[in-house]
């Protein structure tokens, strides 16, 4: 039996719950209680449970939307005229979101077809930047994901406010420098030190 479309008031309540959950998960990560999400949405806990029978289902809905947005952004950037700028712009976006959204590490770690789609979109973005000479050739998508995860966790564990933004900027600068191709002089120095 197919699902019936939601009544207008039920649809509005579902959207209120999703908006509140996006904000709550972004601020507090997965540990936020469902009762707090219901209060933020201005609905009772029963309304939340009617639409999302478990916290995992609500988190999955929020994460799916967040990852689909990242995938869409990576795909759009992959067609940019400046592949290096597009790649490093995406890196900056992930860092910016890590500062504001505490659930990003959990979102990136969700396994399944959504994660596969994210990795595929990042792979295209990375390869185009490498072909343009903006990113070192010896970095693969798996290393890039590991860097993203480390960056997100590092930023998330930092201090609040402006200090966290300064930490984020330093982390992004170090990762950006490490991802750029080595200069000829640097490559010669590294070879002579080996």
C-alpha cells in the first residue's frame, strides 16, 4: 500500500521538526535529546515520533539532506573553469561547516550509497584539480577523505568563537599547503635529505 501524502498541517509540522533537528544536531551533534528537538520545533514529542519513530531516522533524514547538499556542491564545482580554486573552495566550505555544524563528522561517516556518491563527486573534483596542476598527483580520494575527517574533528574539538575560527584557518592553511604540488626546489631538497 503506497504512502499517502501528508496533510498540509502534518507536512508543516514535519518541516518544523526537520529544521529544529538540523539546528540541534549542528549545535550539539547526535547526542541532542528528541524532547529538545520537539521543544525547538514547537511541537510535542508525539509529533516527532509520528514522523520519525527513532532518533536514528530523524538523524538520517537530516544527514541525508546535508550530504546531498555537499554532493551537489562538489559536482557543481567540478565543472568550474578554475579546478584548483573550485577544489580549495570546497575544502574551505567543509571547514566552515565543521566550525558551525557539530554533526558533520557523523554525517561524513555514514556508510552506504550516499557516502559512495560523495566520494565519487570528490574524486572528480580532486582529479580535475590534479590535472590542472593545482593539487599534488600522489593524493587519492581516500587520503582526501581522511584529511577532511581529521580537519573536521580538529576544528570541532577546538575552542569556541573567534579562537575556533583562527584554529580552523590555520588547519585549512596547513592542509592546503600540503595538498599543493611541491615546488621544484622543495622536491630537490626533499630528495637530498632522503
